[in-house]
């Protein structure tokens, strides 16, 4: 039978692409060398395609723009980098409404302003499908790059934020019947929300992801205060393709295994309500949460989770290649009807 993109999945497809790439390929972004004194430039790129990553049914033009910026900024955060600037190219059918594309640029610019960066270029082409292609540039201090291949046996595995909520937000947007399950108040941050107010709050997890620069800033602050002498001790990536995928990618790149503390893995109350018996699957494989999965020495991890309430130690790096029940489900299936 002829092999297809669908049969290979994203990871299989990437194995083919890597034959034609530099050996540097393999992280959330690519290093470009020491271009700013003691800093290195990093670059990442991502595409959003109508009907695959967004749709009019689930995402306003402003939210499409925000997501286009945020998914690239998340890759920079995952490398420990600060944003320098972004370029966006757009492919548009001739009948695209001007109000739609203006809304996209409005949301894109709002996200960039929020994180102290700007749009510095791009291109426009005619296309049968609305498509956004974004490239983001960032800077990271020399020897402070967060990469996937540096996890060490004994490191704690830490995740920021909650997982499964982007999946929950998408399902709520697609299925109004699920909204009937949200009549009772649920605590979101410091507020108890129910009904449409709760639906909007959860939908935001899908429509407006937050790149975790705050977590990176906090980690650097801890390292400075502790005068860490054992080299730069962080490894990791973002969880855009799923929590389980991130853990597995780090372990494979570092030639190590993982032990998961299943009893400490948070399953949000709302995910339990909406997903039922599939709640753990939503947390592990739902994807598009754009949180960080980081590996670091236990003492550093304990300080980090103490100061960042949304962070949790969920496991440890071990010898071998076992992933403690996690599998590598393909992320090449993001689809919004």
C-alpha cells in the first residue's frame, strides 16, 4: 500500500524531512549563532491553515491573529528566548473579506504588544485557502538555551499550567450540548463561574493561548539568586502537540526514560466533567495548551513550583528508554470542522 502523510503522522513525516536538514534541527526553534555579543539569535516558524488550525465556527479573526502570534512566541519561550520581531505572510482567496484580514492583523498586533515585540515584515499571495505563515526571531543569552537533548537522569519533570483545557475549549465551541454540563459553578482562578461566562473563560484557553515567558523569567531569577554553578541545568520544550508528546520528545532526544508521578498529575475539574472517562487522554494528548515541560534538578524544581503556583512536578528522568505508559500519538490531526 502506498504510504501517505496520514499513514505516517507528523513524527514519521519529520523523519523524512530531517534527511534534508541541518543537524541543528530538533528543538522548538533553531539557533543562529552568536549575533548579539553574548546573545544568540533563534528563529522559529509556524503555519495556520483554515479548516485545520482555525475556522469561522470556533475562532474570530482577532483570535486567529492572536493564535498566529502566540504559537510562535511559545516556541521562543520554550527555548528561553525573548522575542525580537516577527514576520507574517498571508495566503488569501480573492473573496476574503477585508474586515476578516484586518481583524487578524489587529489580534496579531495585540499579542505582540502584550509581549513587547512587533511585526517587522511579511508577504501576501493569492491562495485557494486562507493561510498564515509566521516566523519569529528571538534572542537568548549565551549558554542559557533550553533544548530537548540535555535532560539528565535524576532531573525532575515539571509542567507549567493545566493541560486539557484547550481541548475542552475547542469541544465546547464545537458542541453546544456540552455547555449544558456547565450549569454548576466551577472555580477559575479566584472566581466561581458557570454557564456562558464559564464557556467563554474556557474557550479562551483554545482561542488565546499564553506563551509562558513568565515561567522563564522566574527560572532565570532563581538561577541568578542561587548562583548555580553546575552549568545551565534546564531542558525542555512547549506542550503544543500534547503533554505526553513533549515528555516523549525530550526523552528520545536525551536518550533517557521517564517515570510519571500519576498521583500528582492534575486533571482539571472541568476536563473531568466534559471528558468523563477520557479525561486523562485529554490531559496527555489533547494538545495546543502551549505550556512548558521542563527538566531540571530537584532542588531547583522545588523552588520553582513553590514560587509559580501553576507549576507541578509530575515525574523524573530515569535511565533507559521506558516512557511509563506514555505513547507517541500523532499530532498531525489538528482539525476544526
